[in-house]
C-alpha cells in the first residue's frame, strides 16, 4: 500500500510539473504573439514623421494633440498598397465636427501659428480614394473634399486657401481647384470664395438640376490617381505648385498682404453669379491677411453634409454611411511642414 501511495504521489508530482511547464509555455507564447502583433502595427507617425507638429479632429469627434503612435480604426490609420505605406484620413458625411462648421473632418491642424510676412510651407503627395456619391449637383460643394488649407486664427477666422478635389458620380475624372476666401471688410456677412481650376473645373461649375451633371473634365484627376501640391508662403506671397504624372505642372502666386478685391469693381463675375442671389457680396479689406495669425491644415475635410448639399447621412450612423458611399477618404504617402523657402517661380 505504501508503495502504491508513493507511486501515486510521484505521478501527481510529475503531472503537476508538466502542467506548470505547459502554463509557462502558453504564457510565453501569448506574450510573444502579443508583442509580435504590436510590432506589426504601423502608425501614421511611422509613415509621415511630422505628426508631432499637429493635432487632429476625427469624424466621430475624437480629438488628440499627441499624434506620435496614435491611430484610430476607420478614421486615421495606415494602409499598404504595392509596398508603399499611406496614411488614411477617412470621415463620414455626418458625424461630430468643429464649432464653426457643418462638415465633418479627419484633419490635421498645425500647432504652430505664423503670419504671412513670416510664412510657412506645406507639401503633400496623395490620392483621393472616395468622395460622397450623393448630393445636390447644383451646390458647389457637393461631391467634394478639402485636402489642404491655410486657416486664419484671428479676425473672421476665414481661409486664404482651401485645396479641393471634386468628382461627380457619373464621371471617371474629377477636378482639383483652390479657393481663396476674402478677409471681409467690416462684418463677415459679405464673405465669399473665388475659385481657380488646377486640373478640370473650378468650384463654380455645377449641374443644372439636383441629378444632372456638367461635362466631365478632359484633363481631370481620377479617384486613386496620385498628385502633389506645395503651398509656400514667402514674405507675404502665397506660391502654389501642383504636379501629377501625365499632367501639366501648374503654378500660381497670390498676394496675401494686398487685396485684389478691395473695390466693388474688383469682384469677379464668377462671384457675382454664384453669390448675388443668395446674400450680400462684400469687399475685402485692403491689406488682406497682413499680420494675421495663420496655420496649416491637411487631411480629409468632407464638404458633403445633409444640410447644404443634401447628401445622404443615414441619420448619422457612421457604419451605414461607410457601407453606402456617404464618406470621403484621402490617402497621403508623403507630406512636410516647416519654414518657407525662396520660390523658384
């Protein structure tokens, strides 16, 4: 009996020892898997390392001022396409946005402030993957997304630059254009944007009815087609350069210290046609944005909403919007922000 007891006791000890090693091995395996998974996650700051100079607002209202090793599924993350990593900015037609806008965004906001006389420089290489497939074709901002901005942080807080991409639903190619918003003289009720085409149409080209579209631009940019922009504000002048393989390189220069629209007679016909029936058309202060605090923005600022563009929002259900084309999505593979440089043009 004693021998049997000792054998049982020894057998129990062996089983316990095996179980202990098994647990240790399982724990080690789990830890290794966890570490391996963490090591495979790529953050936007791994792809574009300037993220420490920005804060962000996402389409669901999430805000963060620390973007190193920050990501959020379905809004701000990394995708790999043909061995190239891209930072994805995605936002629905309806979500939670800033106090001054009806449009949602997953968009960077520069932490630094500067005045036009000091200047600054922003670049981006990107491709627009999706814009809202619903909207009112008569409304200029339907089917469009803003992919880069200069935003004022003083006065009326207007925008001396918004870079747009827009594509009508039945078209293969879309348009790239930029808008200048006047720094309105007096109150801001008379503010307006003047639009300039880069490739394709400008902001003023719209449909004749909610569901009829203008002619497709012959020199437009398709969804998924790569292009780049440079915004260089140097000694009060804004220099813009747009490049894309297979397209003509386009350059512009705009004075931010002296207005082109300080008199009624300066107001372009494009503006009178678009705004006069809707509201007062004002003039700009003579020194435009001189000495006014500015900052850059970059990412996806969706211009589709359920109010002005009558875009479908599915009562704000983000999952339904993503599933049914009610969103904007832009991928950046390269971008820089920093001091201005003396222009070549």
